[in-house]
């Protein structure tokens, strides 16, 4: 059990800045998921915490001790790699025991720890096998086992499930969550998969091109995205964005087709005519006679729900998610209930909350 | 696949095998024949099994002009092993350094090693001899082996092998707390075992077949290698006993064959157990 504090962590490779000042504080036993598109610097951040790369500047404080300049082995951190990185010539047992042997643990202790981890992960019958004799899911478990036996202060996961097929991924996702809760080890988990992020994290950090954009609980990130990037990234299908301007002394939005809709949650600061982006999730779009024309281009049945993709009269592409099989019509009437609006600044993309009186 | 489609391939293979086996068979048969008959050019394809004793004779007593063959084979084996192990040890370390460590002039060091590829033993033989002479290593076992140990080829091969090792494996070992030596010993060498075995075979045969350098640096008969010995047996003054020459040649073939056969099993195992 340990706390992790990261302060103003920056990393540049030569002239290229990859991380632009990340701040984080993890409570003991917390699982924080870092989510972002591929190439946004997630792995870089994890490698800095692990000690595999040196930060350009900033502090990494693990359990009250600044570890930023320490060797990886001196940090008491274990990492699960995306491609598992198992030692190909060692048995499952040796893969898990190797780090303990180097740390000079007594043989009986090593055996006890490896066997405990193997029992938790269901690896008992596989201990003598070599990695190449294992399935993807089993390798994944061995990689987890190697981290568990170390009994570290901090777990790092770098997209550990991305090489697994969909069914296995869902299963391992739940297993990782259960395991992490049970062991209570503070964890940083990196993924580009928003479902993984939503389901695994106590909190999420959304990273966008090396800049932390939002740090909050999954439901808060989903319910009150900090900007249009987060709004579009979290949630599937992605949120619809409609251009609008502020109207009626900040109490309403005027859309491109001239319609004006009052905000359900109050007045926004700013001059009328200020550019806005109104976000609305596909599941919140309603069918309403007398609404806007919606020309359906594509129907994606997902079983319990259906996604309709098409165009408004203005030519704007939007998607609509409905329960069940969905309507079969090619043209529908849709409306956007103001209660489901997410209001963003049209230029900066930042969320604009109602002013409190 | 149908048997029909296979026959051209099999024919070519059979011809190839024949091409390699006929000289060896001639050697085997010739070693058991009467030396006078061979000198007359009457080389029979049928071995005379009564004369197999010639092998014992050359092994223990040798032939005119040279000592017993077992001794020369021992010198050859010593030289080949020293060269193979020496080359492997040096090239693993140098490849390890240029692949996994960042130090000033790293690429310069790498290119200097690379350039020496263009300078085989024959080209640098005079300066090498003079260095060995200054070090008083002429007619010694170290003098016979050390100059042949430095190897750019093996260094390059190991570098390629090491470059193919995923970064994450290196990083996993670092997280596990493995220092540079441990990583080399516990991960890198076992993971490269297949390449190591293959290289050992090549280098052993290379060392075993050395001729020019031993000829120059070791004039002392106690340092005669089997290759030198065979040449010496073909005397100019005395009548050459060709059956003994052939027997020695057959014996000289055995250690390389043994190494190939033994190591082949090992490196096929290494190849199939690797996880790439
Ligand atoms: N060693 C490196 N040298 C130069 N650029 C790097 C290096 N490692 C990563 N980068 C760059 O940093 C950015 C972030 O990479 P990474 O952290 O791996 O992204 P992610 O894991 O989020 O996909 C990428 O643009 C990548 O090209
Ligand atoms: Mg990554």
C-alpha cells in the first residue's frame, strides 16, 4: 500500500516534447486509468514512473520518497507489459521467480509466493511450461503473476489486454479489477480503450497529445467532459457536435438553421453571438414529429441497440442510438432535448458550465 | 504432395550427396590399400578390410616426417576450441556493448570493428607475425590461437541477434532487478543459444582448418596441427605412404563431423524453443 504523487512531470525526446507537465495524486490502493489515443504519451508516462526512462523535469514521489532518479529495481514497482515480455527460455515458475531470486529471497519464500500467485491466477498446472506452450490469455496471467509475486508498492499496466481477443479481454478485465481490489495495490493502468478505462478505473486521467485534459471519476468524465476532445473520446458512438452561438442573454443556443433552444440548466456567461459547440450523445437524440429531418445513411444493429448514422438537413453528420432494432424509415424527424446538452466554447472547445447565481 | 513432383528434387539431392561422398569414399578405401599400388595410380574403390590396422598405426606412431596423429589432433582440437570459445566470448561482449549500452564513440567503435572485416588473416599476416614475435609468442600455443580470436563477423552476427530481442524483454529484466551481468548471463545468452550453437560449429571448423597461420608461427613439431601434419606427411625426399596420409585425412574429418552432429541437435532444439 502506497501513495503516488506526480508533480509537473515533463518528458522531451530531443526537441520533441511528449509530456507537457502531468500532475497526479493516487491514494493508497487506488486504481487510476490513463486513457488517450495512440501516441499521446501514455507509455512514456508509465516508463517514467517505472524508471525505464528519465524525466526531463518533475517529481515522482512514491510513498513519500522522490524516486525520479532511482534505478527501476530500487523503486519497488512492478510492470505488466503489452506483449507480456516473458522470458522465452524460462518456465512459468522461473518467469515468476526470477525477480525474487535476484532480490535474494529464500527458496521456500520464493516457492510460497509463486505458488500463491499461481493459485490466484489458475496457473498451478502450467508452472513447468515454457511461454511458447501457453495461449495468449495464459501468457497474460503469467505476466500478471510476475508482477504479483513481487508484492510491490505500485503496479503499472501498459495496455495489458490489447493483444487478447474480445471475449478474453472482457474476462481478464474483470479479473484484473478483482485482483487489484483484493490485493489493494496502488495501480496505474494505461489503455486506449474507453470501455476498459470506464470499467477499471477508480478515476480516469484523459491524456491528449501529452497534456492531461481531465482527471475525474469515470462517470464524471462521461457526464461532464471537460472539453470536446474528452467528450468525443469517451462514449461510443462518439458524441455529436453541432455548431451554435450564444443567444438570448446567454440563456439559449442558436443553431445554424436558426432555431433557438433554451438551456435547461441555466444561463452561460458571455456575449450573445459567442461561438459554441453543442454536444449531444447519440443515445439522447429523440425522435419527434416536427423535428429536424434526419436522412439515414447507415444502420448498425448491435443487438440490444441500433446505431443510425445519417445527415441533418444542414448536411451535418450525426449518429443516433436507439434501443432494440430501431425504426426502418429512411427519413426520420429528430430533436435534441436541451436537458442533454453539453455546452462547449466554439473556439477553445472547453466546457462552459452555467453561471451560479 | 505427390511422389511424382518430388523426383526431380530427389534426383538433384542424390547427385549432390554422391558428389560429396565419392571423394570421402575414395579416401576411406585408399587408406586400406597398399601404398605402392596407390603410387602406381591403382586406386581401387573396394577397401581392403585386412589393412584397417593402419588407423591404429597412424594414431599412435604417425608416419615418416611427423609424430603420432593423436597428438596433432589434440593440438588441432585445442586450437579450434580456443579459437571458437575465444571468438564467441569476445564477440558476445563487444556486441553486447555496442547494442545495449550508450557510451561516447559507440558507433565509431562499431564501425572500426566492421571495417576489420575487410582485413582477413592473410592480409594482416606480416604485421601480426611481427607483433607476436615482439611478444615472444612464436612457437607457443597462445601465439597460435590469440591472433585468430578477434572476430568482426561473429560480433556482427551477435549484434543482429541482440537487436532482434524486444526492448520490452530488456525492460522486464530491468524491472526484475537484473543488472548488466545478470541480464547477459540469465537472459541474453540463453535466448541467443541457437545462434551461439550455430556459430560455434562454424568457428570450430574454421579453427580446425587453419593452415597458413600455424605454418608460419609454429615451426616447433610439438605444435604441429593435423592439417600441417598431413602436408608434412607428403614428403618430398622419402617415399610418401599414401595410405597413411589418407588415414590421417579420414581421422582429421572426424572431430568437425562430431561437432556438427552434436551441436546440430542442440541448435535445432534452441531454434524450436525460441519464442520470436
Ligand atoms: N524513445 C523515443 N524517442 C523519440 N520519440 C519517442 C520515443 N518514445 C516515444 N516517442 C514518441 O512519443 C510519443 C508518445 O509515445 P507513447 O508514449 O509510446 O504513446 P502511447 O503509449 O500513448 O501510444 C509518440 O509520438 C512517440 O513517437
Ligand atoms: Mg503505448
